[in-house]
C-alpha cells in the first residue's frame, strides 16, 4: 500500500461518527480531537478529494463550539469586569470525540486552533463553494471571532501546549490567517482593522534585530512552527526577506542535515526528536519556493520513517536534542511516542499534493 493510501486509511479509521478526528488512536493522552490537529487533517482530506470527510469535521466543530457559547459569555463578562480568568474559564483546546470536555486537567488556553479552524473552513469553502455550510456554521464562526478579537494579544499556550505566559508568533499567524479567511467572505463579521493590527504587532515585536521572526516576543530563537507564518497563513509572504531569514535560521538550527525537523532547540518532550509533520511543512514551504528537489528529499526521509504497517509517529527519536533520560521519562509517564499520529499523515498528504502540483 502506498503512503498516500495508508494515510487515507488511518485518517478515515480515526474519524468518529460525530465527524471528529482523533489525534492518535493509540496514545494514552491523544484520544481527543484538537481543533489544531483536526483542521490540518480536514484540510488534507479536502485536497486528497474526500470533501465529505472534511465537511463532517467542520459540522462537528460548529456543533461543538455552539455548545461552548455559555462558557464564552461567562468569560467575556469576567473580562469586562476586570477579573482574571482561570485556565478552565477559557474555551477548550481539545474535546472528546462527542464534543464534550475532557475529564483531566489540560492547559486549555491555546488560541492557534481557533484561528486554524477558521482558516481551514475558508479553504474548504473555496474548494466546495458550500454556501449552506457557511450559513450553518455562522454562529460558531461569529463566536470564534469574538473570542479571538478579545484575546488575540493575551499570552497563551503555543501550538505545542507550552509557555502560556508568552505571545507566540505562530499563534498570531494562525489567528491572522483565520480572521483573514472570514473577513474576505464577510467583512461585517470581523472588527474593522483587526487583522492589520495583528500583522503590525507581529512585525513590530516578533522580529529580532537580525531580521527574522522569533518564537515568541521575548526570545531570539526560532521555532519550526514559524514556517506556517508564511505557508499557509500569509502573515508574511513566502518571498519576504523576513521569512527568508526565518527559514534560513530554522534550517540552520532545526533541520538535521539529511534528516527531519525539530520543534525548537530546547525541546525535551520525548527527548526532543524530529517531527514528521514539521518535516513535511518544510517540504511544503520549499515547494512554494520552487525548491522541488529539496522538498522531494524531505518526502523521502519521511517515507523512510513509516513502520511496517505504514504508520507514521509524531516524532522520530534516533537523534535527540536532549539527554536520552528525557525520552525515557516521557515513555514511563505516557507510553511510547504517539503512532500513528493523524496530523503526521495529514501533512504527508498535503506535501504530496503540493509536490504533484509543483506549487
Ligand atoms: C502537541 C500538540 C498537538 C497534541 C495532539 C501535543 O503533544 O504539542 O501540537 O496538538 O499533541 O497531537
């Protein structure tokens, strides 16, 4: 079976009746659906031609978020009264496959997934022109926009669910990309000037003196999730010198020559291995830059990481950034690295399609 077919099989098997995609069917902590992972998976299904699968996901998001309306109203009231919300007062970052809250504590205040799902919905609507879906999802879209418009520049956990006391550039990019996707369809839904303000703050505070994007506002380091600032969120153009310098830095610091891509230099999660999804992301960016041979080499590395059943893990741990004891510690805590990870398979489908189109 090709990696394409295996990826479709794994994603389809991981989609619940409800429409939610499980992050990983075989990892103790990942039996939930994240807006982040789920949206990239839906986007992959869209471009692989299974639009019905993507539509089921977006309808699940719509129902699930409308169920969160009372929580949002409570939160906005608290903020209006000048109170400081607790983590559980924010909208969740992940849900059970039935759209309920998880039973265990989680660092929930993560905004990138809320921007990402709006962006993914925009891409789905571009492909399908499904006006009825837009009408159906309008309440969930409006609720998400209110949430993001209120909190976009408040520190929150990043796409790796870490450093909740920082403003992260890849989170701002996801919010920007999501709100742009909505305002180009219905300008009345997004406060006037908001996306321009997000972009302006990102470029004012998110660029180092040497001219590249930084992981968050108080560091000089990069994070590979900055790749999505250009592709696909368009916070900066893929040909912009700021992005060119960011890419250079990511390649120098986080791309193991001939191998995969790390999240960030100080990563210790499962020892800090190479992430399949980020390796595919780098390939996607290279396709957009016309560097097709380099993109193919990344694809080949990814394909070589698949297990005998074709499954791809979250990360590959042959060349760790941190001491091996970190790897062991996480395995003892949560079991072996998540495999298969639907988001890894989704990014493979996205890179494959980009390589086929050559753009
Ligand atoms: C990652 C998140 C991801 C979640 C589920 C976490 O370890 O840092 O990016 O959404 O797993 O895959």
